[in-house]
C-alpha cells in the first residue's frame, strides 16, 4: 500500500519535471533553428551538389551572355576606330587572317561523326548480374579522348564535341558520367564531329588502340558506338574565352 508521504513526493517531482522538460525542448528548438539558418538539416548531400551544379550553370550562362555583349561592343568600337587608324586596321586584318586557324569561324565540309553512349539502363542489371562492374557500363573520359585523338591523327581539319568547337585550349574532362566542356555540363550520348577526309579518319579510328579497346567493351557489355559519314556538315565558330589562365608540364 502506497503511503501519503510517497504520493506527495511523486506529485512534487512531476510538477518540477514538466517545466524543466519544456524548457529543454524549447532550448533544443532554438539551437536547431540557429544552426539550420532556415535550411533543411536533413537534406542530402546529393541534392546539395545538384543544386550547386545547377546554380553554377546559371551563373556561367549569365556570364556568357555578358561576354557576348562585351565582344559585340569591342568589335563595333574597333571597327569604328579602324576607319581613322591604320594600326587598328592592320590589327583587324591580322586577326581575321588568323581566325580560321584558331577556330573562330564556322567551317563546312565532309565529316565523320562518332556517338558514344552508356549501356541502356534496361540492360545494366543483366550485365551487373553477369559480373560486370558499374564502371564497365558507362562512357569514360578516355573513351571520348580516344575518339578525338584518332580523328586528329586521321587528318581532321576542325572538330566539335557536343556542338562545342574544339580549339587549342579545349580539354575533355568527365565528372562522373557527365562531360565538362567549355564551362558547360553534358550528359551522354557524347557526339564528336570532325571535318576532313572521311576515308582517312575512318581508317584512323579503326586502327586506334583506344578505340579498339572501347569496341571490345561494346561487344562485351553493350556500350553504344555509332559512326556516320556526311558529305556536308557545318561546325560552329568557337565563342568561349581564349585566354590561357593556367599551364603545366604534364607531370
């Protein structure tokens, strides 16, 4: 049988515990609000990275628009100055002469186009069950670079990747299974087009060791490789920055 003194003591403890608990809960909510600063503390890292990429792409697009406007303004100003300044006229003539070699003008001619793509998702589970590794089923940087090198070796006169003109400062970089090119991010299929002698470029592709290795993966796992020849293709002029900001020894 419970004693009256024990009951009174328990009631007193409950009366003290309730405000303490409420105060602790309020303190926890306040700390959480300050830490989160209006954000979701449980948001995934993947979501944060995708948002960061999307934000950076919007920034790049806006900067590209500003750059295009500045280029137009500079071109108009130099054209106006060339009317009364022989040195400006000579500089413009030299720039126009070098523009095709620098990739700053559009090019038309016969071309070979190569498309590289991942194994379709509908087939990836089957390949993984058969012992394939995830990396075996997607396009990698060396696959795109192998095609690019083979086309140059075959005498390509001009090239584009995903519609972006390739110039001396262009670098092929893959981030995950996406391609980073001229500040833009592209998903597969990755398309490379080169203008030149189609027969010579096809022979170079067939003889290139990196392309041969990729073809083995095509046969083994179902990666996609498509090669076409066109009698007339137009490659756009390069419209990105030309300044070299970093250089290395390749080590």
